[in-house]
């Protein structure tokens, strides 16, 4: 057998995806080359599968993000809608009270109507976890109180709330508006000269 025939017998025509002949590496058997080609095809198939899975995961994450954003927006809208629906009866009661005040002669009935409206309003606040801060007689707390003035007093302990000028409010435990208060301080000690004059 001639050398040319041996070369012809050992040559294996392998084509790539473009259809061009790829010559095997010298020294590799036909079985070895076929095995490598099969493994390459399997690797490419797995690569395509993983890429498709990546695209699906990306699409799912994007859909999840959009859905979460819609749910959050709807939750905000729904929360406002619930508050408005609860507030409307209070407004109706106030308007009825205004109409009654124009022709009413019984002050007691007007007062009862106002008390009822105030009760409805506080029930509304409680329903939405809005609590009033009325610290009359409590120790001054800068986290929830705003000192509008300080006044000397021998009747109450220093740093106490003597008067509440305007209530504060919290929403779910978070401060919305501090209570505006008057705070006490200890009376000033009399000057030494004044003490001596008093003893003479």
C-alpha cells in the first residue's frame, strides 16, 4: 500500500456548521474524533439550553418586579380609598351640624351633635392607627413634644408639661406632629442680697 493510500484511508471528512471540511488533528483516531465531535455537540446543546433558561429567568424576574410595583401602587390607592370612605360620614355629620346651627335654638342639641361628630372622628383615627398625644402633666419628651414656652412654677416638678397648646399625633407609632406644650422649670433662687434684706 502506498503512502498516498494510507493518508487517504486515515483521513476523515468532518464538516463544521458552515459545511466546510475540518481536518482532524494529526494522530487522532476516527473514533476519538467522532467522540470529541459528539461531546462538542452535547456541550453546545447544553449551552443553548442554559441560555434559554437564563432568558426565561430574566423574563420571570422582570414580570415579578412589574407585578410587585403594581401591587404596591394599588395598595397605596386602596389605603387612601379606605380612609376617604371612612372620612365621608364625618364630613356629612359636620355639614348637618352647620345646617342645624343656622336655625337651631337648642344649644344643648348642637353640643350633642358636635360631641357625636368628634367621637366619630376619633373612631376614624383609631381605625387607621392614628393616636393623639395629650401630655398634660407628663414629663417633657423632646421626641414627641415641642416646647413653645418655659415657665417657672413651684407647683409642678421641673421639666413637666404644664399646658398643651396643641395636641400631637402619631401614625402607627411614628410621629406625625409633635404636641406643642408649655414646660415648667424650677423657680429661680432669690439673690443673696434679697435674703439678707429679708432677715434684717
